[in-house]
C-alpha cells in the first residue's frame, strides 16, 4: 500500500517509540510502497551507516547492498533497538559495538 513520507514517518515513530529527526548530514531514501531508510557515508569505515529504516526490510537490504557497491564501499552498518541476533540470521553480518543510553534522570553522580 502506498504511503506518503509523513505516513511512513508516523509508522516509524510508532514502531521505534522515538521521534523521527534527521541529524546533520543524514540523508533519506524513500519509496511510497516500500518505506524509507536514512543514511550517512562513513569513509573512514568504508561504510554506509543506516540509523533509521522502516518498511520492507528485505527490499531495503538489497537496495543498500547495491548502494554500497555503487559507492565503492565495503559494508553497511545498521542500528536496531531489538535483539540483533534475528537480523543476523536473516541478513548475515555480526555485531560491532554497543550504544549505552543514560538519561539525565538515571545518571549516577560521580
């Protein structure tokens, strides 16, 4: 079903439980039927970084692989709030690093 970018963003916010905001330099690829993903080029890692994605994951995975090849890069870096083991079984790859979130109200005084 076709959706506007605004509708896909609303769906993203609902699924991710977070507000959609593009950071400086972050670009977006959008398809009315497939959803969207955002990305950065990270030359020092020879990678495309994908901080946000919603819609048909298998479709976007293929498109992102094409993008990596077309740009002469070597890999894609994805972010997930869910257990990455599921994504690894589906798409391959490995876990590289972790993010830790410390809201100010939970920060310990040191």
